[in-house]
C-alpha cells in the first residue's frame, strides 16, 4: 500500500490559488445580492448546486458506472448533503435580511465551530490554550456585533439575518466534523462534493418552489451571476480547494482563507454601498482575530520555537 504523499508548505502556486479562491468566495454573497430582485437567493443556490451535481455525477458515472456510490459512503454522504443544504438555506434566507458584508463574517465563523467539534470527538484535534483563547475572542466578537444593534425594525431584521449567518457557520463547521468522522474522510473529493451538491439541489429547489421563490426573471446580470456561482463557485473553486488540501499543509491554507471575509466585507462596501457600524466593525475584527488564532496556532508555535533556538 502506497503511503500518502507528505503535505508541502505553501509555494507561489498555492498562495496564488488561495488568493483567487478567497476573491471568488468573498464575492459569492455579493453576486447573490446583486440579482436578488431577478432571482431569489434560494433559487440561485439551488440552480448552482444542480449544475455542479450534474457535472460531477457525469464524471463519476464515466469513471465507475453503477459502482460509483457502492463504496459504503452513501449514508454519510446524505447526512453531509443535508447539513450542506440547510447551511445554504440559512445563507439564502439570511441575505434577505442582512447585508452581504455581515453574512461573509458570520458564515466564516465555521472554523471555530469545527475546531470545537473536533476537540470533543478526536483526541488528536484537542485545542491548545492559544486556540481556546481564539475561541473566546471569536465569541466575544460575535457578542459585540450582535449587542451593538439597536431596537429599530431594520436593526431587528438585520439581527435575524446575522443569526442565520451564524447558524450557517455552525452547520458548515458540523459538516467538516462529520466528514472527518466518517468514511468520507478517505473518499475522493469529487464524490463528497457530489453528495453535498445533489442533496442541496433537490432540497433547495423544492423549498424555492414550495415558498414561491422559484421565479427567474431573465436579465444579463442574472444569467451572468448564476453562471459565475455555478461554474466558478460551486464547481471549480470547491474542487480546487480539495486539490490544495491533498497537496499542501491544511493549517497554512486555513490561515490564507482568512482573507475571504475581508474580501466579502470590502466588496459589500465598495459594490453594494453597504454601511458598516462601529459595533460590527469591532465585532468582526475580534471574530477574525479569533479565527486566525484557532487556525494558525500551530504555525505561530513553530515560529516561536524557531526564535527560541
């Protein structure tokens, strides 16, 4: 049996790829918001999931035929797909109430929730004191961002949307934990992504139809936005991310993914002219700082050990 290839430290290819991925992921909430009047967010995410599932399904069928899903991963795959679908249900509905900037920050609390889940379930993933500090800082930032809102109706609506974004981050973290704890941890990336996209496509499109959000008012912007989300976000970016995870150190990649909410907030302000209140800015900085400590503690310890030699 061939041993897995060792993960490499980041090089120019990995750094450049991560920059492009973070730009893509940071823009996805903006793309949804830009054409929400033409296509409901839930419909956009359902359509992009259906496209990705179709492409991945064809590829898997050509490679393995009827044996593609006969490796025992189907139960875990359906569970992961359900978590993924509900996560993006919260994203889509949350964007009806809050800004893309807020959604970008709260969605990317996922590494904190994943770290907590893995801490309790896997002995090798125990949190260090530095990571616990990061968790505490991130939750303090969430509290600051939420408590800074007043009692006006607009603020109450935004609070609901922000809470949905936080729930989406929690579900994303739970998805990461479930993949690590099941046979999907050794499954090909395309198969895991297929499960997620296929279940999301069925459930989200059904939800859109049941709630009267299945309309599609054709415009150049709507077609361009949905095409970008389907090809660049749902298919290409996720496969590229899995490809990077198989070749480079995950801890280093996680640190670079820290750029995603920064791009998301910047795009929201510059493109959608979204306002930023002081409480949210302070809370977001605390959240991002906490995530950086949770994801980058191993690298920080290495740097500190290197200086003491």
